[in-house]
C-alpha cells in the first residue's frame, strides 16, 4: 500500500472509528448472528488478485459488524469489562505502525524502558511494595502460569526446569491452594505446568465467597502430614463470580509460616486499589511473592495488557532465561531483557498505550471514572435490595452485582428459579439493549451485572434496571 | 476523551504514522539510545492531573522515538523481519476500537468465524493437509507450548493434566527431539510444561545444518531401550540461524513408526511455502500432528499473529478445556470456542488484520513480494561468493544469508576472525544505515543478513553490501 493510499484510508478509518464510538448504542449489544452466518458470507478461498480497500471496508460493515458483540457499548454489563479509550486506541495505532519487537532492550530501548517506567507508575498508583518489579504480560492466565512456574522452581531448587518432573519424588506431589471461587485459569495453569489439576486444592469460602484461611491452614497441614509439598497459594482479590475478596493478611501469614509462594490474582479488581478508599482490598499484599492485575479490564487500556509484578525478578528470570547466540547483544549485562520475564520471546510494545492513558487522564481522572462505576454499582444494589421481587446474592464490594429475580412470597423451587432467571437473561440479551451474564454462587444461578464500560453513565444503569424489571415482570405473568 | 478530540488526534496520528512511513529511512535503524536514557527523561511518578494529547505526542517524538529501533526501516536486516503493511496497521486500529474479546463464540461471533475462515485461507495458501484446523496464537513460543502439551497428554492418556507428573513413572521420562539448530523456545517450552530441559534431546545436524534423521532414529531407539518414552519431535523448517530445512518426510516416517507426535516449527519460513516453487520445503507435512508459522514475521501482518494448525483439534481442546459456569453459553454445543485452543482465556481479534492483508494484496500480490525478497537474497549470496574476502557459511534456502569477512589468503585464527566480524557488525549497526545481527554455525561466528522488510528494494540491498564492504575494508587496514 503506497503512503498516499495509507493516508487516505487511514483518515477514512479514523472517521469510521469515531463514528463507531458515536453510534455504538445503535447496535444490539450482543450480536444476533447465528452460528455459521458470518462464515457463510465469506469465500472459502482467498482472493488471488488484490482487492480495493473500499470493498474491504464495505464488507467490514456488511459482514463483520453484524457478528460483533459490542464490548464498548455502554450497555455492556456482562463478564468483566474490557474497556478502552481514545488515547489507548491511538497508542495502539502508533504501536502497530512502529512494529517493534520488545524482546530485548536493544531491539527498542524505549519499549523496554517505557515498560519499566509505566509499571513503576502502576506500582505507585496501587501503593504496592517498593521492591515489586513489573512486566507486561498479555493476560492474567499467562501471568498466573509465570507465578506457578516461579513457585515450582523455587521449591524444586530449579531442578524441574532442568531435569523435569521425573526428578521429583512421586509421593511428594506439589500442591497449589486456591478458593472454590478462584478463576479457572489457576487449574488450567496447574495443568500446563505439570502440577496436574488434582493438585489444585480448592479451599472452601465463607458466606461472602472469600477464602476461609482456617480451612487453608488445615489443608496445608494435612498435605504436609501426608508427605505432600505445599508450593503455591493463589489468593483472589475480586473473584470472577462476585468480586469476593480473599483475606490477604491472614493468607499471607500462612504462606510465610509454611514458606509457600503467594500469588495474588486481582485481574479485575486491582484497578480499584488506585482509589485510596479502596486500597484496603490489597492489605497484606506485602506478603505476596507475585501479583497480577489487568489494565485491559478496567483501566481504559485496550486488550491485551496484563500487569504482572514479582518481588524477586531474579527467580523469574532464572525460570525463563535461555541464551542462544542469535539473541545475545553487547548490552545484556547492563539492561533488562524482558524476553526472560515470560513465556513469549516476541513482545508487543504495550507500554505505549498505558503511557498514553495514564498521562491523558492523570491519576485523578482515572480515579473519578472508577469511583463513578463503584457508585453506580452501589445504587443498583440498593434498587435490588429495595425491590421485594429481587434478591441480592453476594456483597457488592466493587462494580459487580449478583442477583436474581425471586418473586416475593413465592415458594418456587431452585430449579424453577434457575429456569426463570435463565429465561430473563436470554430475553434481556436478545433485546440487544443491554448484555448481562450469569454465574452460580452456593449452587444458585445468579444474574450478574458488572459496571465498567468507559462510557456507561447513570442513565445506562437506570435503563438497565428498567429492562431487567420489564423482563422479570413478563416472566412473572 | 470526547469523540471530537478523538477525531482530531486520530487524524493527526494517521498523518504522524504516514509521515513515519515516508521518513523512516531518515532514522538510524538501530537506536543509538544509551541504557537508562529514555527512563531518565521520564518522571518517576505518574501525573495526577490529565495532560493534553499535544504534550503526549510531543514527548513521543522527543523522548520515545530516539529509543526506537526501526523494525520497519527498509535497512532492517537483523534477526528475522517482523514486517507490517498499511492494511494490517489499519485493521489493528479497527480491532483496538472494537475491543472485543474473542474468548467464546458468543462474545463476538464474527471474531471466531473470521478466524476460522482466514486460517482456512492460510491452510489453502500453504497447501496444508485438508484435515488441519487452525487457531491464531500470539507467538510461535506459545504455539510450541500448545504442541508439547498435546503431545504430553496424548502420551499420558490425559493423565498428567489431571493428576500431574507424579502419576508418571520417574524412570520413564518423556523425551522431546529437536535439532541442535532448533529455536530456544523448544527448550523453554519443555521447561514450562514440566518435561525439563534435559529431556530435550538435541539431534546432530548435517553439513547444511538440517536434522540428521538417522541420528534421530538412533536417539529414539536408544531412549526406548533405556525405558524412556519418546513423546514429541520438533522439526524445524527454516532454522533461526540459517533457515536450514529439516527433512520432514524422513522425520515424519520415524515419528509414525514410533508413534511420536510431530510438531513442525516453520515460524519464519512458513510464508515461503505460499510460493508453488518453494512449497517443497513442507514436503512431508502430511505426517505432522501440528504446525506453526508466524504471519507476523514475513506476511505483512503486524506483530502478534502466529498461525497454529493441528490435525486433531479434539486433543488440543481436551488439553485446555475447563468449563466454569461463568463462561458457559447457550451456543457451546454448536460453535467453536477458541478459549479451549490455547493458554489464554482472553483473545484479541487478530483475524481482522490477516483478512485485510490477504484481501488487499491477494495471493498473487503476496507471492510477488516474497519472491522479490528471495531473489534479493540470492543476489546478495552471489556477491558474497564472488568476493574473495568474504565467505558464505550456510546454504541460502530462503531470505537469510550467513557469511563472514575472511580476507583472502589470511591465516587469521577463528578467534581473531570472530573479533573482526564482531567489530564489523558493531560498526555497521552504529552507522545507523542498516541493522544486521549475528549467530554461530559450527562454532563459527557469522554475520547474518535477512531480507524481508516490506519496503526493502534492490537499492537497499546493494546499499547494504556497500556498507558491509566499506566496514570490512576498514577492518582490514
């Protein structure tokens, strides 16, 4: 593509993007596409001759857009948000154009050093311990794998890395502890890294869905008595289902007492700790060995961008470092080469978008937006609590409300309640006006509304409440 | 950022990008930044108040750009290319703006279905076996981890996933075979997945740096005789040092004979197989269980985009599938949920840029560009061969030339030749005009010139040859 065409279509697509941002509310939030529909509209074979950008953009509108679920719609209340912002999108454009690989310092010094700077900024914004060192990974799943590997190697004295699991006594399985409410990536990570899913011990939770530290300590002691080796505790700050907060201080004390690696997964909730009044969710973090939160969820930074911190980067580097001739540079002894901080060798220049976002909004501007989301969630919670036909199913610590329709006085069975609420959710999502998701807490099927889209305002939340009540009323009839 | 400002700065940054593309040759290819220089120019604390985009863009120019090594400079001949193109950059802009998470079908049907379509297109473009199914991963390192896990679980009957390595008899270590020239990600992957680096058996190479299949078979038989379990062969098509081509057909026959998973790493070279006259580099691929190549290297698609194919996706899905309530959707039985095809749960909408690139250039247009690079490499090779002061150190199969300055008639020691060539390389890279890298082949230090940047023309390659000879002459004096 010649530079003139790039300029022409670049301007056109900037307008396309700006128009999209302006009109996103005219789309149904959840795509109404049927399975196979997009695929059927596309040729099975690639074109031999090049096509005009004009045609490609037309097909983007005609074929792709109807198949998009609009995560940037202010009515997106499903899962956790993956919000974004103007400065983040523009930084991604610049990063794509520069196309640098931040694998070693020399292959773009600014990419490595800006990553160090913005990770230090995040450390300060979250008031994390001074000694934590940060690296940007793609996802919390990968950050967790990194933590599990560092824990595994610290326990094995870096022997499994070299000799593999056969070196480890079969009867002394390494054990990972996490709560029954922890994210599926913990078990997935345990499989990937060879611990095995069965060696992830799910610790029971209390009435607020937070890990019970007494049960944790008992599980650890039982394992030790049985000759098994406690390796890693994965505590969660802000569980996926209900943003439950594991008690880090008590868990950290147990980790220290038994010499177990403590990894803290705050993939979603970490952003909240930027607010002084919410920083207490990380009380005890000084006892953690590693910590992850995802700016790509709730920090206006487009996917992917996962902030991973470790107390002892030397251990992480020892896990990942391999030094083939073709990757050596004359600067290796003086600089940070992030290729040794994770699984991937190739690394995108992700620091740029964090830098754009933090500078553009400033810490105060970010706090204002996070506070607005938290206040809206509390307001929504109050509506649920005040309405006799609805039931709140978990404490609202942050931005996410778990609830269900449960008509007053009804003696409806759990099974029937589930069917009704599932039908309400399906109806709401099919309406296209908002998009919510579900989970299960204590066996009960919950609707789940998570407020964190960049452009969500009070009007969108009152609108959502109206839609939910309307669909619930219809279900009642 | 309001939409009006987004539009204003969006247009400004499109021009910034277009200007960058036009003037990229005015920058030194390898950044001249000193360690710590970029960092020192940035404040240690994040700003409390938001800043103007104007200031951020000024600092991008003033602080960041001097620290960029220009991978998109036509004088970038180092490593392997990570090239890009106008349509790819524009698709990345759109993808960042849509900000969808392609974790499950429902969270954006078009993202999943377009991924299926473009991966099928690539399968046809490379003439891969019909039954191969594709998924986009971020890097070949991660694709290789996926292959190793699938191999591990096939051999263990999915027992290690569940019960961990302790279930596996200690004396029967699982073994991985790859050549001495294979990429470091194989050993890294073996560590991550619990095999251990020592269970990666490095098979000797022939005079062309390709794996010796007889040595492979002997190693397999020796392991079997010793009670060890051959698990996976990682063959390389286009090694990192010299683009050597492992003989897939003979390796594949051994894999079949002993029931070993065959993974083919063509991370760089895969693109060449799009050329009918080069498709033979993949002869034997029908015997592979998995295959990876990176469109983000040499297919005009900006980083990251790794194309991973498997013959039996059910095995891959069985490795990765975990099904928590909060990720279930009503469509799960009818659709592909790519979250179960890899490590990460969250997934960027990467298919869009492949779709833009393949449509914009067409298969013919892509072939023309790849051919031009291959022809330039052959021409450069001929100059090396014709110059009595230079020595070719490996066959030039594709776009990469390994050579060194070796003055005619000199009886310089290997040690001194290395020092001279290192100094030549450092001088060339410090000149800022071109950027080359190095490797080691058969113990000898080689200079390495890899031609694959989108805008590299014959003039750039003749220019590079001039610069190399000039620095070599200076070294001779």
